[in-house]
C-alpha cells in the first residue's frame, strides 16, 4: 500500500466516525425538541438542593449541550443517560456517550476524585459532580 492510499483510507474512516456521531446526536436532539424550554434558574429550583449553584447548573448544561447536541433549555434534572441520552451505537466508542464518559473521567482525575466507584446516572448526578469539582 502506498502512503497516499493509507492516508486516504484513514481520512474516510475519520469522516465515517463523524457522520455516525452526527447522526446519533441528531437522534438524541429529536427526543428533546418537543419539550418546553426552562431557564437555568428553573432547573436549579427543580433540583431543590441548596449545595447546587446556578453556576454549576449552567456549566453542566453547557457541557451536555455541547456533547449531545441538545438545547440546554430542554434538559431536565431527572433525564437519564441510559434513556434520554442513549444511542444505538454499535461501537460505543463512536458515540456521544463515550465523549461524555471520557470528559467525566478526565475531570475527576484532574481534581483528584476517585471515579472508579462513582455513578452518574442522571443529569442531577452530573450537576452534583460538577458542583463537587468546585469544593
């Protein structure tokens, strides 16, 4: 194989991964589009936890919106990562969820948090995790 052929095949593979992730993000976005929009303040009130700041809520919603392609105002505290944010990815490494998982692991390690037994099942859990990074 020539170098140009190898590079061409690698480029096609990379494009293919982006197409798959884009389609998965679109499928997730569609699940949320029918919802009414709420503000970060309303979201914080729904959590009803005095330890959670609106700044942590904004940071978490921004990150989730970026990874999953969902409008921040459509995300709710009880949304589950294995339900509302789930994809039908054959290869889990090619999914928005793998990006989310890697981001959580990176942030936990960066802040010296033992993530091995940590569970983040809902957006509420993720907001609490973001808040813990500020402690």
